[in-house]
């Protein structure tokens, strides 16, 4: 038997670091050579292109689109991805739905066909995406093998050579065709002259063992061949005719009887082969959103890094909310939002394109009637109603309503000492685990709840864990009590406001950062440290939406992972949760703690930490407004950065009944 080879070339004219006036050059130097190679050698390439890129190329060079139409009506295959290259696990379900729908309409309008398979954008996967792909009519998806497999060591390594079945968490299933980061990076190194042809052919040949196997020869960008986008100072120098090297490679492979080229959809005919068709969950508690390549390349790069990911994601969330409220948004309005939520504005975007993008984002925001809310609740009176009490004893302030009892530490910036929901559980569900709680030196620290931590290279960390002199007010018009304190920091004032209402068994935390500049760094807030004595370790889980219609649940018994752990000196976090419907739930078989975030104020990224500690365990959930990677830039704030988090609780039985 021969080893089957397949390719999926990714085309994206919105590529972050390519100026718009260079797009005709990209079409000439990168896109045309691909189609000529397919035509000349009769190769069955998979060609993935967004609807936006297809429209843009059609305006630049209609002949190229016509050639693509002819090739994809014959030997080649169109692979879909949506109208824009957006990161599905970070956007609300309706935006994912519209992106795929409008993308398919664009393919049909310009190419006269719809793709049968879909590439997971940037290989940023969540289980919730499967339902969207099925609804959009796709028969299979393309996802990277390496990172899901790393977190599922029980998988047979031979499964990467055959299609499998990806499972959602609510009964959805979809065949998965594998991409492979190591394979496509080796291809790039060969093309850039870092690997000789014979050595590269030997590497490919190692995967031929005489059984039915298929490998993805390439599954990534083509704008890096015979062209340099200008992202890195370390980009390979163009010393060769790179498309000539690609042609030579394919000619040699065609001559070698060990190899056969197949179109990507032909892999689906292998689903009944031994070792194929296994039903797999690609996500895991350690990596709820797996992404391609090495761990420095992870979901944070589109959520809380870049020039201002948190700001533009929040603006897009507000536009989404306005379109849903409007109720009859046009296709053009959804198309514009899909464009604005594209991944490429969130990484290596150039200064000129960034200015144009901000102008377009603000203009569309005004079109949708978006206004900024910049002030915390003010005013109020000191006299409390009889069902609310606020008692200060030593350095603690205890606030109590019929459904909530909250104890705040005045020496530690209003950090939660304990939080009890007596109608749900007699114990505090979250709060502070003080130094010495764990009989383990690696956990020998104070672990707080509700606090802020900002860290950057070469400077002391900034926190709000300092003495507070809060103002306690009752607001009769809102039936709410607030506890407000402002802290001086080297970057400017930070105001924190705790809110309670006797009518709602809920605690809220509002943060306002009056910082004119947020340096490159890690800004984490809303940290919730759960009480391990209140939750059963054997049934403990966390749950959140990651772009899908339904939440994804992750059991954590015995697990050890740190989403917010740095992967290198440059990259400050490894993983995260999209929290696209604004809710994270932490619970066990008996009780559930619900943590909500207002994404229209700040589209925060969720971070979870879990580890066994002796006979007990440590579990914390928090949120990030900023992380570091090579795309990060200092952020100037024209209005204060704000975030709103609320915490409530329910019995597992009542929570399940509501669902």
C-alpha cells in the first residue's frame, strides 16, 4: 500500500502584518503559483479561503477566482472556514452561526459551490463548534492532532493517520481530518531552505509502514512562500525560488511509488478502516481550547494580548448585543461584525491598519447606537434597611442579607474572607485560604478571592491587597448595598465596588482602572478561590460556553493544570476559557457556584487552576484582561477599563432543573 498525502493550503488576505496595498503582490506571488502548480501537476489540493479573502481577491484579480472555480469543480477541493477568520471559542454562538452562513453564501455566489469540509480557524477548537459546523452543512472538519493528543495520552498514536470522530458534549458528532503542526512546520523549513529535499523526503517516508495511512503534508499559510509578511525579525531570508522548491518536491513525490496524493474528502472513505472512526473528545480540562503549534501559541493571543484585544473584543460584544436587541439585523450588519471580529486585528496588525480598523469599529459602533458606561454606582445613604446588616469588627467587615453572608478583609483590599449562601450550603463556598491551610510548602501562601494582580517584566507586581477604608452605602432606587474603596497604584487609581441586594442572592464586584496606560503585562482580576471543604473532589467540575450553543463541562477529579501558567519568559499564559455567554460554573454533585462576567464592559478570558495538595486540593477560577506574548503592545486608555463580575450559588438539583 502507498502512503496517502493530502494538503490544505490556507489563504488569508487579511493577514495581520500585510498592508492592504501589498495584497495584489500577494495574489501574484503566492496565490497564482498555487493554482498553476495544481493545474500543471494535476494535484488534488485542498484550498481553504475565507469569504472575505475571496471577495477581496475577486476585486483585485477576477481571473484568479475564475481559475479557482474551475479547479475546485474538478481535481481540487474548496475547504471552508466562514466569512472571516474569527476565533470561534471566543465569540458568542450567534456570531459563529452568522459567520459560517455568510461564508457559505459567499462561496456559492463567487464559486458556484459550497465546501464539504471546514477548517477550524487557527485550529482553535472547542466542542461547542461542532453543532455550528453541522448546522452549516459541513461533513467533516480539519483540526490539528498534536495538542489534543498531548492531553489525551491514552490515544493510540496511529490514530493520527486516519480520520476519527470528534464528539461534542451534547450528542453532536463530526468526522475529523487531521492537520499536524510538526508536518507543516517541516514543510515550511524545507521551502525556506532550512532542510534539504532528500532529508525531507526521508522524514515523510518514515511514516510509511505498509498499512493504510494518510498524512497532511501541509495545512497552513501560503503568504509566507516567496513573500514575507514582516511579522518577525527572525523570518527566513528569501534565498531561493520557493515555489520552485515546492514544485520540485511535488514532482519527486509524484515519481515515488510509495506515495499517492488524495483530496481531503477522500479520507472520509477510510472511516471504516481498522483504527479509524474512534469517538474522541478533543477538549480537556487542561486544554479546553486546544490550538495549533507549540504552547506559546494559544488562545490568549486573540483574547487579551495584541494592541488592545480586550478593548476591541468588548466593543464587538456590545455590537453583538445591540444587533440581538434590534432583532432584525441585516446580512450586511452581521457581515461587518464578522469582519471586525476577525483574528488578524488581534495579533501582528500594523499601525496603519490598526488606525483604520479602530475607525471602522467605532463607526459601526455608532451605527449600532453603542455608548460607553464609565461610572460606578454613586450616591446612596448610610441607613440600611432592616434585612441588611453591615458590621465592622477589627479588620473585617461582615455584610449579611437573608440569602448571603459576606466577610471582607479590610487589610487586604476587600478580599473575600468567606462567602456563604445559607439557602444553598452551610459552609463558605469561596474566600481566603490562609498561609498554613495546606500542609505543603509548595502551597504555603495566602490564596485570596476577589483581588487584582498586575505583573510585568522587571517591576514589582501591583495588587489591591492593601488596607482599605471603604464607603458603605445603601441605594434605595436599586435595592442595593455597595462597599466602595479606591486604591493608589503606580499606574493610577483602582476602584473596587462590592454590591449586594437582599432581593437577589448575588454578590457583584465592579473594578474600575483609571490607568492612562496599561503596560505590556498580565492583568488578572475576579479571582475566586473555592473552599475545598465545601466541594466534593470526586465530582468537582467547571463549565462554560466556548462559542457553542451549550456549555462545555470539564470534570477535574485528580487533575493538575494551570491555565494561567507562563509557557516562557515572553508568553504569560498557556490556556483559557472563552466564556462566550458570560458564565463560568464551578460545582459538584450537590452545589454549584455561578460566576458571571459582563462581556459588554470587558470581554475577559477565563483562567482555571486545579491541583491536588496532599489529601486536599486547590481550585481557583479567575479572569484575565491582559496577557503577554510577542504581539502585545502597551495600551492607552481613553476611558477607564471596567469589569463587572457577579457570584451566586444554587443546589445542583435546582440548577439542572433550570437548564
